[in-house]
């Protein structure tokens, strides 16, 4: 068992319950930058995804997550790319409306496939 602090900023920082799933994610940035990724896991605070697009740590993006609970996407007003490792990257949800965060929380609790 590691003695690393829970507040570390590397990709092992797994605050909160995470739901492992595979679904589509569309992201939108500055200057008409947009792309698609596959979500690998999600929590109420962020997600881990995989993309062929070139991203940079610190980029801010708007997101549409196509989760299995509803046909319409969950919107995140702002997310920051926190880490990149190969084609995988981590996003922190920095601006998300309360109703959207509650939808995410309910999905995670209902599915109960978290660690």
C-alpha cells in the first residue's frame, strides 16, 4: 500500500467513487478546436478518457458526455486537462451545473461498479 498523499496531482489521484464504463465524449475548445474521445471512467469531479487528438495539459474544454442513463448528453461547462499519458488523459470538471453533477452522482450510485 502506498503512503502517497491523497491530494497528489498525478494520474493516481482517484478522489471519489469512479464508474468504469465506455461511452462517447465530445469536447470543444478555443478557436473551433473540437474532438471526440472515449470515456474510460468517470466520477463527479472528472473523468479519464482516450483520444487520437493532440491535447495539452492545462487546456480548458467544454464537454458533452454521452452516458448510458439518458439519450441526451451531460454537459460540462468547463474541464481542464490535468494529465496526459499516451492516448489517455484526465479531465477535472471545474464548472458543472448542479443538476448535471447530481445526474452524474446518481448514475454512479445506481450502477455501483466503482472501486
